[in-house]
C-alpha cells in the first residue's frame, strides 16, 4: 500500500496567482493532516481529459477557477443542487465509487464572509450585482436566499443578465438592466462586482450615482484585481468597501469540509493572508 499523501489540486488557466495551495496546506496543518495539494494550469482544450486522468489516478478532490467552472460542471457524474442552479462548479470530489461529484461553494462562501466576518445583515438590502457568470450566478441565488429586498443584475452581455434573472424566477424582486443604463437605474446600498474586468487588468467605469447613503461595496476578486472597484467605491462615499479574500477562504473551507469531513478555522487563515496581501 502506498504511503503517499492524498492528492488535491486547483485547476485554472492561468493559475500561478492562486492562493489555494497556501490555504489548503494551512487548513491541513491546523487539523494535523498531510496532503499533496498542487496548482495545475490546464488549457481549456485539455481540461476534461486531464481532470478525468487526475481522478482516475486516485486523486481525491480539486478546486476549479477561471475559465473552467462551467466545464467542471459538465464533466461531473453527479452535481449538487447549488452547482446546477449556478450553472458551474468550483469544487470537484471523487466519491467512494469513483464518480466525480461537482459542487458550488461560491454563494455560500460569499454570504459567510459578509455575515460572519463582517457582521452584515443582508436582509432588506437593495443589491446591484455586476456580472452574470458562474460566480455571479452563485452569488445571486445566495443573496436571494439571505433575504435581500431586491436584486438588479447588470452584465455587458445583456442576454446573460436576462437569463440569470429568469433562472432566479422572482419578478418584481429581481430585474435585469442594460450596462448603458447604469447612470439612471437608481441607487443601491449593496453593490457587488462579480465581473472579470479586474482579473483581466481592465478598467471598470461606473457612475457614482449608483451608491446610496452608507452603501456597502464588495468585489468578489481580491488583491490588485479588486483595486479599481474599491477605489471607485471609496471615492463615491461608500461606508464599507471589501475585497473577496475572505470569500476565497470561506469557499475553500467549505471545499475542505467536503473532502475531509472537518471544517477548518477560516478566520486564522484569513488573517494570515490579509497580513501578506493587504486590501487594495
């Protein structure tokens, strides 16, 4: 019998920036576990084949990031309800029978970061969600479950925003609007950026008129990728402006619990990373 530690990975393209290996190794150390966790760069054209080979060789689990979340859902043998409604998966697990199971922890991780770390009561907020991709879809369902009063979805591709609103299925409470109309759609006390603009190094030009008094702004990305959005939020008078480092930690903790049956202390790892990667 092999004494090699169980294998885990994070798949993305590119992947060199990922903090997932640091996070999962820290979680394992907390709980006295020994794991082999690597960051693997997979181009889209080889993703499905490489993932199946990874699990066929005995690996236990994987995190999935851009641009593979939809592909991860498609290749899975089993899909959680959260992954199905998000239309994507950020966690893959090899079940005892060898089947690959897909999960989405993005929405739950976002809500845990806001409500547990920052003590935000999401009930009654009028929320604006920028973006309609996999993470945005997961966030939208989680925000509705958490009790926001209204949710407006805006995406550069209007059809994607419309499709997300249709999937949420709550007319009157949820609506989509065009990107060109951002200057005239009203004000919001909760604004979330789930676009990939910052990750791609592009600028996100937003009108200040979107922010209600004492607004909270949140970018699902972290580090320099969140810098432009957070600078806009502060310049516009937002009371709070947070990046998504805590969301990353919480989504990782939920994935870790899927694989190991134990939930680690996310706060300790968050504080370690925050000291190394100050908020932009």
